[in-house]
């Protein structure tokens, strides 16, 4: 459930003077390279975060302006501070992708379609959100089970703890399977619901992580999760990951409606970029990257990324040649044929970049 938000309210988040959050922008060099920035251009950073990508763009494009959008009040506060550092070159906006059209209408000269030279998406959580225990995103930092990227900006939005307190087992299992790609979704959902009814409401990240670890260890016949080695398992790249990582990912995506927002953001990019404008996306798991890829390759039905990777699946339909050519006319030309990943050196200096996948494309007529 997502309620109405105060998108124009001033952020109440405080940042200690001289202590900006430590954050390394992922693949910043590659991002600037693909944009090929020229003087006096206009960009949108759809996920401002700590502003690393925006800073790199401003440095590479003299006189350029960046619309800095973020749904996190802390990130918005940082954008306002950076706007003071770069007078007249940053337009800070607080809101989600789906709120951007309304926000742009409040800024004179920025509400026209096909107006921007470049749009950047850096999906997922920022390091700031993971590192702050009170936000409830991290398994390694115990805190309240919140996970709301908007924090208290949307009073009707449910936290992860509130979702787990109300959701039915079958619905939770589906969320874990679809959004977390969790093979043990049914077992974990049953364990969470049983704990809710027999022990207590799950309110902290440590409690949730412990329930998942215990559930999976018991399912394998072990008596002690830690002793049996079930606190960690290998991910798709054979790296050690906590067994609750996919559960946390699924809840975070659900709480923040992330995939629908990503889909809407890709639709916006098509309408806001001028002909020849550049799009750069950085995704951190397959669900995000799949939505981007299907928009770029035209696998979209009614502005929604198709579940079936084919535009036309019925062999009984016949179209005139002109109609078919118009229907298949692409909106994008991909710059990099294959997805790009960080260099080994970047991963060594910033381990959180290891899952990043970068795609770049040009807006066609």
C-alpha cells in the first residue's frame, strides 16, 4: 500500500557538518564516457544518492545542469547542499520516478517532453541506506525492520515489519519467490508466519535474519544454524552470501514497489529524452536488468515490460508490411552490445559494485 506523499516538504534529515556519507559512485567513469557530455547540456540523475554521478557529470560538462531526483529525504538533503556548491546547476527534487512529471511541472522550463540530453538510473539501495542500521535494509547492522526508501515521507506506506505482521503465508511465499528468486520461499514464509503467531511480532533485522537461518538449517536436518554452516550460502557468482539475503531483497522490493517504479522510469526516459539523447542504467540484480533490457529491445506491451521475451507471440495474426514496420520500429539503439560490469580494480576498492550491470542506449526518433 502506497499513500500520498508530501513531495515538496523540506527534508528533516540532518547531516553532520563536514561528514558527508562515504559513498563511491559505481562505474562513474564509464557512465560519463557513454554520455559524451558537451557544454550546457541538461541531464536527469534519477537516483541521486550521495551525488557521485552528478558530480562527475558536472565536472565533465561545463555549464551543464542536472535535475537531481531521489525518493530518500537524506539524499534530497545532500542534493540541496550540492546545489549550493554548484549554484544554478543542480535542481534538487524529492520524489519517486512516478512523481517526476508532477515535480517537473513545478520547475519553470523543465516540463517539456523530449527536452533532456541524458538520463541516468542507478537502481537499488545506496551505501548510505545499507550502512544506517535504523533504516532496516542491512542484515549485518541490526535495527528496526523498516526498509522504506522514502523514510517517513509517505505516512501510509507500510514498513517491512508491518508487512510481515499482516501478510498471509501464501502471499509472502510468492513475494519471496518472485522478488527474491528464493527457492525455499514456502519454507521461509511458513517459518515467518509461525514465528509471528507463536513467539512475537518480527520487528528487527536480526530477528528476521535469525528466523530464516534457523528455518533453512532445520530443513537440512541440522541442530545449530551457525555450527552447521547455514548462515551463509553461495550466490549465482559463487560468492558467500547470508541465507536471508534474498528474503531481505524481496521485502525491500515489495515495500518500495521498486519494479513498477523502474518500469515507469523507463517509460519516462523515452518521453523526456530528446532525439539522440543518452540513457545509462546501472542495475544490481536480474529483475532490474531484465526490465531495462526488455524496454531497450522493444519487448513492451502497453508500456509494461513483457513477461514473454517476444513482441509477437501469436502465429495466427497477420499484419500489413507498413503496419509491421511501424510496430517494430525501435525507440532505442543500444550503445554497448553486451552488458558492462565493473573492472576488477573497482570491485577491489568498492566490493558493493561487484553485481553492477551497466547498459547504455541512444533515443531514436
